[in-house]
C-alpha cells in the first residue's frame, strides 16, 4: 500500500527536493505556490507547500484560514487531477469575522500534476547541491491553468523564448526575488502568466570549532536556511550525530583545513574554537579571504589584544580587522549557550538580508 505521506525530515523543508522525493515514491500530492501577494499578506511571492491526500502539509504559504482552505482545495485537486488558481481577498470586517483581516490579496497556484515535472525539479535540486544559480519558470493560463509547464534555466544559459525574455531572467537573478509576469496574447486568448523563481544556493556557514557553542549555532543556523560546514581538530567533536543532517565535517589541523576550504562571497565564517590560540590561528588563515561574514567569539580584552597583534605584525591591515565581527553576535545580553547561538544567528541574518549588522560594544 502506498503511504499517505512522508514523515517530516530533520532537514529544513525544500519544496523542490520534496517534489522529487514524493514523485519518486508514487505518493499523490499537490504543489501549492503563492503566485501573487499584494498588500498585507501572511506569505511572500513564490512561497511553496506540499499537500498530500490526507491533508497533511509540508512547508507553508502563510498559515491560518488561507492555508486551511488551500489544503482543502489541494486534496480535491489530488482527486480530480485538475490544476487551479485560487484567489483570496483578506478583507474581513473585524476580529470577530471568520475571514482573514490582513487587508491583502493573494493568489495560489494549485498543481496536482507536479510529479510529471520530476526531472525539471531534479535539475534545480542538483544545481543547488553544486551551489549553482538558476531560475525555475512556471507557465500557466491565468483563468484555467489546465496545463502547467515547468522549465529550468541555469544562470548564463541561452534563453530562446521571447517571453519573458533574457532581460527579465537576468533581473530576477540579480535581485534574488521571485517575479510574476503576464502576457496578453490576444483579446480572445486567456492571459499567459510566468512565475520566475530564482534558485540561489543557500548561504554556507563555516563554523571553526566543534564544541557546545558550535553545535548550538549549527542547529539554529540550519533552521533559518544556512548550509553548515564544520572544521574541528578533535575527532570526538567532529561526529555527525552532533550536527544537523547534511552538515559537512572536516577533522584536521585548523589552519590547513581552512586553507583548503573553498570560501566565496556567500560563505559566512564563525570562529568558535576552544581557546584564544586556536581562534588566532583560524583568524590568520581566513581574515584575507572573500567571505560575506567573519565573526570571532571572545571577550573584549581578547579581541583588543588580537587586533593589536595582527595589525602590528602585518598579519592584517586595520581595515581587514575592522571587517571582523568580534566579539561575535548581537548585544542581546546572551548568557547561555543557546542564547549565544541565537545572538550569532541574528547577526548572520542581518548581514545576509541587510548587508550590515550591529556590533557588540568594544569598550
């Protein structure tokens, strides 16, 4: 008997990967995608969820009454095999009204036929694993999406279709945000719409050190979408059971492992080793590399001493050391290990989303 749904994974939800896995297993499901989100809405454009025949949902498109109705319609779509576009106007009269009162308008594309495009979604998943960029195109008719066409375009690939065009593709990749475009073919033809969904590799958090702070940080960062890699020189602290599923673990001399590790502009580095000498060694190995973020745990006195030593010895310039978030994390008054991990992840999010973040006071 085919199971009704898959048990939740310890990995963060990935809609494209889940489509591939469920398609391979033969489990009937519907892919729900937010294709329009105007005004105050509970989810963003491009948000996805998977709904199976018993109504269980993986992922979210906002929760609440809207999501409950999407789940109900998705189960019906599994039975009929017919795609649909659902429109919701969240204009409830007040807190006692059963209708959502956010004030926005959303449309959701319901696709019970997504399994037919397993190979396309697999291309997106495989590109993500290789840390490559691309765009997933979903074409459908606005009124009656009787057939949904999905296409994967790797960054830099030639774009043969005149709609939406190469310029739109480049814009979506540059902005890293989904975009919905519409083409009025003729007065007598339903409007064709295309959701352009950029697939950008998740940022990589490289944690140097495998102790308790490292383990808590890895768990917290994984939840918000960071891929995790850990460098540790003690085998007992580099065990897979200590870190999220899928984390890359390297055990060996810290400086050598760091020198061999590929660091790019979407790599975030957190130095949380067991002592100041190890942190200094790690900092020297990566302070001149092009990471998006470099943070180091430690007291204000430790940071001050390392700053003086690095700048006076020529191991780093004043400007290079100024890039280091040290002491690491936001000033939340954190005391416990989980709180310290939260303060670091909050800083990572700020750098990722805003390109800047507040720093701990240094005096």
